[in-house]
C-alpha cells in the first residue's frame, strides 16, 4: 500500500470511529480527532488513543496497559494485529464496550 492510499484508509477509520461514537452519550464516551490521532475518553476517566505510523503502514491503538499494531490485510479486507490476529474493529468494540458497560460495535475497512 502506498502512502497516499494508507493516509486515505486511516482518515476513513478516524471518521468512522468518531461518527460512531458521536451517536453515544458524551457523558459515556467521546472521541476527539485532532492531527493524526483520535482520543477516546470514556466514563470514569479512561483514555484510549488511536493513531497511525505512516512509515510502518500501521494503525496503533492503546487502551489502558494494552497496545496493538494493526496492519491492513488485503486478502481479508481488515486491519489485523499480526502478533495476536486481533481485528481493529473488534478490538475497539471490546475495549470501549467494557469501559462504558454496554455494547458498541465498529465496522472498519
């Protein structure tokens, strides 16, 4: 994937995440997209960070004491962490749902 395609994909991810979280009560969860990152604040003060590393063509996600480095898998059409095969949308959904106490799902490509 070239840099322009990578940047378009990450911009689409950031938009999808912020659009999805804008549907929720901001007292429960809120997303702030600025520069090259999305900061997700959940009730209770939990902060999650979604950003990208252009030279590596990776999307990084930090949630508490865990971190993932997702790469796009063109055969699956999904962002996958090659260390544990976690998928980006599922990982966001699981961590954020756990933090707010209700299901929140993401469909990301």
